[in-house]
């Protein structure tokens, strides 16, 4: 009788997807990927994350593998991953996986559709397709809920700065309409001053900013720049002719999720709306 029960269990397990039986050893190479994996219930299978993966808090206890295209390949090899999830543009890691015979998934997060497609790809690969579809629905519902609070769209022209040198208006990088940040801004009823640019992110000169004359400047960084909106206004005052300076509409959003294309993007929409329509960006 016991042997029959054992055989029955083995037979049932053989019918299940392999991901339901065996745990993978997954290495994430981007903060957005880490957040997605945990949101899909795959956190226990994550064995390596980048130096910048701090959410959720459980991710902080995973092995650190470097980041920003400067990954420690020796560390990755030592934790013996069965899967790497890498950004499509990272050819070095792709070559490493092929050399080490490690399976990998390529994802991209430039646009909202990229984010949704990447969530689905990750979920399908690890046997949690239903959870992936649910997560995508929840993100879309969250965005719609936030945007629905807008009574009248503002039509303001906005520059979204994603990087510049600290305390200097040099090496300024901005998000265009082709980025997920630009798409969120559009959902919030505003217009990106770089809507005609084909790339998701570009380095933009101060002369170009003056010429395009934004009504609002939003400085978005997941790192704390050590400045607030008042200090930023003083810095941008060098471009005194632009509307954003004249009407003191320069906002600093240095929040840990603000540039991460993951499950928390409805919070980004909320913060954009507070900048565009609210009295305070801190609420």
C-alpha cells in the first residue's frame, strides 16, 4: 500500500511543470528585475542582486554582484546560478552566460509596454504566468486610479531630468516621450518638451533647454542628491529666461522608486501629479 502511494505521488509530480518542483537559482542584474521577481513570489529563488537592489528589504540580504555594467563575474560564478535575467543591451553578461552555460532571459524596461512584456516573460519562464498577468493588471489599475484623480489636465510643458552632476548643470540627461517616465508624464496630462526625440533618454544641452522653455522641471533620481527643490531652483536660476525658473516650478523627486521601472510605477504617477497640480510635492 505504501509503495502504491509513493508511485502515485511520483506520477502526480511528473505531471507538474518543472518550475513547480525544483527551485531555480536566479541572479537579477537590475533593481526593476529584483522588484518584479519578489512581486511574483520568486524571492526565495533569487541568489544574487546588484549593489543597488534595496527593495523589498529581503533583497538586501542577497549576494551582491556589482552593477551598472560593472558586474563581478567571479562572484556570479561562485553562487552557481541556474538563470540570469539581463538587460538586452548588456552584451558582456550575455557572452558570460553563453561561456559558462548559464541560461538567461533578456528584458528591457524603456517603455511601459516593455515593462509589461518583461514581467510576463519572467513569469512565464518560471511557471508563474498567472501571477505575472495579475501583477500587470494591478500596475495598470494603479496607474488608472491615480490618473483618474485629475479633474482637468494641465497641458504644462515639462523637462524630466534623470541625471546631472551634483551641484552643477553639467552632463544633463533627460527622459523623452519614448521612456516609461515620459509615458507616465503624458498620462498625467502634461507634455514632454522632448516629445519629438526618438531615443528614451538623451543628453541635453542648456541651450536646448532654454530654446524649448519648459514650464516645469522635475529632477527625478532614485539616489539622494543632497538637494531640495529650493536649492535646485537657485542652481537652475542660471537659465533665468525659462518659465520653470520664472514661476519657481522646479521640483526634486529623490525617492528610491522614482526611476525604477517596476511594480511601484503608480507611485511615480502620484508624485508627478503632486508636482503638476498640488501645492506640495512632499505629500
